[in-house]
C-alpha cells in the first residue's frame, strides 16, 4: 500500500499536531487483508465489504517514531452483510457507529516498510 499525503495546514493549526491528508484513496479488500495479516487491524471481515471503498485519509504524526492513520468516508454506508457477523466485524461497526460513517484506523511506526508513506508540503 502506498499513500501520497499532503501537509494539512488548517487541521494542524486546529489540533496542534502535524497532520497530513489524502483526499482520494481507493481502499481495497486486498489492502484490508494485508492490514489484518500485519496485525494493524482486527475484527473486520473484508468479504462483507465492496471490492473498493473510496476514502479520505488523515495521518496524525504522533511523535518522531509513529503515526496514526485514519481511513474514512462520510458518505459510505456499511453493507447489511457487515451486521450479519457483528462480533467478527466488531471494530469496523464500533468505529463507524461512533464516528457516524465508515472509519478505520491504526497506528504504525514511521519506519514501517509495509505501508509506503509519501509526504509533501504543498504550500
């Protein structure tokens, strides 16, 4: 997985953290499978989701060694199949209901090579 993100000036000012964003990212079932294999996410059955979910991404730089990555889409409604397995889709259902839309997040070390993060400072 490769994410191209741009420094988000407004969000960074509001939160007092360094935040990068990516407006258009297609999260695939294969991406979700890879994230599960790397133990970055759990309790998500990718087969209950569409093959691709168009997302926005926020990347919060937590400190000099790790970042929190959030995938979200305020217009995407979870398919009914997701709720057929509420325990196996627990994290997906809980985070999406808490935020009011599709939401998936995890924390990674910045030096992690499993996800390529490309940051730019578009001014």
